[in-house]
């Protein structure tokens, strides 16, 4: 009798231990709702194959992801590079561990506004989301064109700060003359006829901005085996979307956007924001330098890229999956 009770106790202890081990393999992921963030969302769908469970939370903007990381609510986050840079400068304990998309921005103007280039923005109202990579690129383009800008009237260009979701409505309602907008919203404005592309703003030293996958220092350091599984899953998800565009379209249009974007919107968006894996310290450093030059982020101590861009997990995952 005692032996039977003892065996039951051992079984219960084993189950508890297994449950505890399984709980440790949960990865808390912060993400944004954009077409080019779709492969990041897809990680949670294939996570069981990777031996992990991914709990995704979707935020309005990258800086919100950084706040959640600082609060200890996330292990990994997908953001544009400027949010990662501002976050690190502000004390967020993060490493950049991969890139996941590049490009993803357009300067779009009203069809009746006569705006053919950046210099034509003089005397106009231009909408942008504060703190986004779009603001960094807008300010870089305006500086390059020799134009001054501020949210208050009086400069060459008046900046109107709006959320991503509100920029299209402002352009449609003619409350702004142009917008530096993300995808797929910029493609939607063009396809629906209330916007025309002025430029893709990739002729600054930043080039095509690379979106960043960031990981907390704690997760990277204390749960390295789980971090390795997550990175392998990220590479698998991204590779699946690159190799199978139909899968990517179906998942983003039906699961992420619930049918709110058309096939043309998706195709145009991804043509301007292709999926990738890679990122370099040089790209992050250039973006940091442009942020300092344009005043976006207002960092007291800009971070040095070589100290916090760590691609060892990415390199190992790509090698194990035979992906160049």
C-alpha cells in the first residue's frame, strides 16, 4: 500500500516537473500589425514544431513594445529600428538579434496637391507618426532638400503627428497634403485613389530601413536554449513566407488583417517591404547617427551598435537550417 502511494507521489512529482519545464518554454512576443510583420506573427503558428509556445501581443507602435519590455512583460519584440535604438538609449535591456523586413515606407501625397518631389513639400502639411522610422526618414529627406520643419506653424513644412491608422483618413479628408506612411496603409491610399507615391525614401544614408527583432538581455542570457529554439522558429517562419508567397498572402490578409486588405494592397505592400533575416551593426549605427542628426528620439546617450547587435543566434539558426 505504502509502495503504491509512493509510486503515485513519484508520478505526480514527475508531472509537476514536466509541467514546470514546459512552462519555461513559453516565449512572450510583442508585435505590430503591418503586412511586413506577418512572418513574425506566423512564428506562433509553427512554434509547437520548434518545441516552444509563443504568446503574441500586438501593440500600436514600436515604442509601446519597448515600454512592455522595460516593464518585464515581453521576452522578444518586433519593432522598427528607431524604436529599438530609442529603447536601448532609454535603458531598455535589449539586444538586436535579427532583421525581419526592409523598406516598408512611402511618401504619399494628395493627387491634386502638385507634389512631385520632396522640395514641393514647402508650405505644406505633412503627416507622420511620431517616433517611427517614418519620422526619421521624413526628417532626413527634408534636411537633404534644405527644408525646415516643425509641428508648430512657421517653418517650411508643418508636421502633423498622427497614429498610423489616422494618417490615411487625414489625407483622404485633405487635412494634410502628404504623409510618410508605412505598409500596407500607403499602398491602400494609392490603390484607393486618394494618394499618389512621391518617393520611396531610401536615398538617405540609412538606405532601406531594416525592421528589428529584439530580445531582452535576461532572456538571451538565462534562457539561451529557449532563445535558440525561438530564433530557429523565426528563421523557419520567414523562410516559409519567402518560399511560399501564397501562404504569406493568405495568412496576412485573412489571419492578421481579417480580410481588411486586398490582394493588390498586400502585393504592393510586400513589394516595398520584403521579408528578410539579416541585420548589421553598421546599419543600426547609421540609423542611430541619422536620428541624432535629425533630432528624432532626443537621446542623451546614443547607444553604440557594436555593443548591442548580436546575431550569433541568427547565424546558428540559419546554418542549422542550411539557409544563406
